[in-house]
């Protein structure tokens, strides 16, 4: 008696093979991503910096306009101060941009105007100083803008305020 040997050349169908290859590819890609994702992070933005233009108006106001800023800052993170020159017996003026008597206010000693109304400090925004109320009309005062973040407080701008006419 002869034994008969039957050869069955059955394989996985092409559709199932394609699905299996795709699944293996996704798993390998996910594994590589998980290994590399901890090593690659968002870059630190660093300390912000900016530039301003300052001018005195004929009506007794001084305007400090932000002409360049490295990053947008929330109004709650930005403070200002106006410091008198040495030898003058006057108090410095301080405040936060987000204060209700500063942000968008009218008739206050120092006001901040958010050009795009986004509650952020960025290029184009400006401070208006009432020189008569503040006592800065003779000039020589220094206007400071500072940013406070989780890494501490950094000085963005220190600029002398010109005299009004």
C-alpha cells in the first residue's frame, strides 16, 4: 500500500496579510515614538524682552508704546513702575497692568490700552501717563515694565520719560 501524501499549500489571504503588516508597522512606530518623546521637548521660550517708544504730548500726557516684544504676556504677569530721578523727593508709582484702575481705564494716573483687547501685552499696546497727576511733567523719571513668571521676575524695559511742554 502506498501512502498518499497530500500537499496543502494554503497561506494567509492577501487581505489578512496586509492588515497584519499595517498593525506591526503601527506598533513599531508607536514604540519608537514613546522612546523618543521624552527626549524631545518644547524649547524654552527664555526670558522675554521688548522695545518701546516714548513721547510726550502737548496736552500733558506721556505715551509709552510697545514696539517689539519677544512673546505675548498675560496682563496678570506684567507690572509697571515709574521711579523719580535721584534727588527729587517724590514717591514712585507702581501697579499691575491687569488692575481695574489701569487696564483700559480713563482719567487715571497711569492707564494701559490693549490694542487688540486680548488681555495680553504685545506689540502695539501702550501706556498713557497723566504727567500732571503723576508729577512726571519735568521729565527725568524712569518707566519700568516687569514680567513675573514661575521662573521669577524679569525687567522687560527701563526707559526715561521725557518732559511735557
